[in-house]
C-alpha cells in the first residue's frame, strides 16, 4: 500500500495518483505505519500562491490573500496569522463543511485579510518554515 503524503489516504501500489486528492506524492510506509520525523511534518502547507491586489481592492473590507485546496489547510493558515496578530477570515468555511465530499466541484477555499494587513500577512507566511 502507498500512503499519500498530502492527505494520508492509503492507495493500492499500482496507482500513480491518490484516489482522494489527486496528488502523486506518496510517502514510504513500513509495516503499515507512516514514517514521520515529527508531528509537525504530518501537516505541511503547500507553496502558497498569493492573489495580487488591485487599487480597487484597497477600498474593500477584506481581500483574498490566498486559496487553499482544503478547509484544513485554510484553517491552519488562519490560525498562524491570528497567532501573529493578523485577523484572517475563511468565507467558504461553512460551504466546505457542508460539501467537503465534493471538493473539486467548488474549487478552492479562500483566506481573506484586511487590505491594510495584506503585506504583513504575506510576509509572515513567506517567512514561516
């Protein structure tokens, strides 16, 4: 069995992509137990793509900082930002909780911040290990 490094789902040995999330990154499994060096490695954020701001965005209350594949990833980013004193919001949170089984239909989970805190949030996430 192959275990997906992104979502943790066990897949047959012959598959090229995870049947849950579609990634092709698998971790080695010995004796049926994933080998992780530390608990922090059990969840790693993907490389973030930040949505550029336009001049019109600066007039809004909240702007999209980034999009995440899963609600869990978005919640981890929001938790990190709020620990740094930056207010963040997930507008798609309840929709994703209701239709989590059909993620590909609805796309990505947005993380929003105030336009005034956009640069600080982006800098903080880029500096995070």
